[in-house]
């Protein structure tokens, strides 16, 4: 039976991505990238000190496009990737929102040193960057195979899959995760009867979440949904790239995450001391 590995938000962490792709267990599966390949925070905060983290958006895009082209893997569009596309198409409001979400840092990594939206648009459509723009332009918003379903952010439960809006697929959060019709916290029931995998929101933002992924079920009979954004280049000390491997029927096989070029079990709690110990 084929295995599928879903890879969460990367946010310019080419070093961690290279380690993840070199893992033999992951390399033996088909990869589904969930988007957000660019942007990111160039720092990691440990509380008592801060260390720098490299950002390499073009290297990430090159690695993923090669996997799509040569290995037949799947790459989905994320909301940050959509900033690039909409800016390239002349959408000034998207450019302004991109700036608020780390666009300036990314532009410098792309060799763009002007904040003028027209200059940025021309650069994204210029000879050096247009191949990346074209690659992003062809990425789908959703992938499904049998019982498996993936998108960057989630779905709006009020609409069938065929009527989901790009904005919801790229941006939705709370209304996808939670059931607000009950007293107290409860995960929303999975209405599509497919094992769903998303990124977009770092698992560290959920209280009590210390693993590389989050499994969401309204009850034991509910078809599971997985959130696998492990906080790559989010500034969090344990931010890394999450990877979840499932069977074609959606059965859990394994989870991993790469933090500072070290592979951890995705079901393992990672402490600051563990990360610092791996530096020596």
C-alpha cells in the first residue's frame, strides 16, 4: 500500500528541508507539501537569549519544484505564497499585507531592495524570478486521493468541497478547528468523512500542545484531522518542519519534525535543553 508524507509550513528553512528530504523513511513515500514556502522569522527565541536563523526562500522553492518535476510529488499553495503571486499580478493590497507578514525580509533575499510595489512587481516578473512565479501560479489549493484530503489552512464547513473559496482554503482558522455551538472547547466534527491534513497555524499556539502535530477529533468515532504546522521559522525555540506519514486509507504511520537540522520523533516533546545539546 502506498504511503503519503504531508509536509507542513517551511517558511524559507532550506536547511531543515534538506534534512527532512534526506530522511530515508520520508524519501520512500510520496510527498504532499502544504504550502507557505517563503517568508519567516530570522530568529529563534529561547527566552533568555535569541539566536539567528537563516532564511533561503529561493532555495526552498528550487528544492520543492524539483521534487514536483522529477518525483511527481504534490505542492499546494499557501497564503504566504499567494502574496507573491498577487503582488506579481499587480495587487497593491496584497503587497501591503505581504509587508505586514514579513515581505520585506523575503524581498531582500530575492535581491529586491526597493519597497515600491511597482518595482517589486517588475522584479517578480523579471528574468531571474519569473520561473518561481510561474511555478507558484500552477500550484493547486487542494489535493485529495481516496480517503485523504489536504489543503493549506482548512475548509468552511458550511459549503461542499466543490464550493470552497480560495480565501478559506488559504486563511481559515477557528471556524475550521472548533465547534462554537457547544459549551466549553470541542473540536468541530469532520463533516467530509476524509482524513484531513492542514498547516497554516503553528501547533505551539494551542494550549497544551507540545508535539510536532495536533490530532483533532470531536469524539472517538470522528474521522481525524491533523494539523502539522510545526512552527518553522516562527521564532519559537522548538519551531521546525513537521512531517506526517499516512497510509492511503488515512492510517497513522509516523510523524517527524526537523528542528535546527536535527530529526525528532513528531510524538516527542522537545525542550530547549535538547535543542542546545544537539549543537554539541
